[in-house]
C-alpha cells in the first residue's frame, strides 16, 4: 500500500484506503464521554479488555 492511498480525516478520526476503514477509537472516545447512559453493568473482564482496544479495522 502506498502512503498516498491512505487519507486520514482530521475531523472524524477515520482513515480510508481501498476497501479498508480504520477507526481511531481513542479520538472517538473523547467525543463520547458524557453522552453515553449506562443501562446495565458489564462484567469487569469485558470492560477491562475493551479499554485496551484502540483501533478497529473494518474490511468492506
């Protein structure tokens, strides 16, 4: 993959290249703080594991 193919969007935290979409969860997390209402309690193992995840790659 050439670096010119990768075009990050500074406003949304989303980068695209061909059929791959990369979401920067660290940036999205800051925007969502205070907007999420907790309706149930998740097991600690799930919540601690989710905190380590920072990037999701979606193949479209």
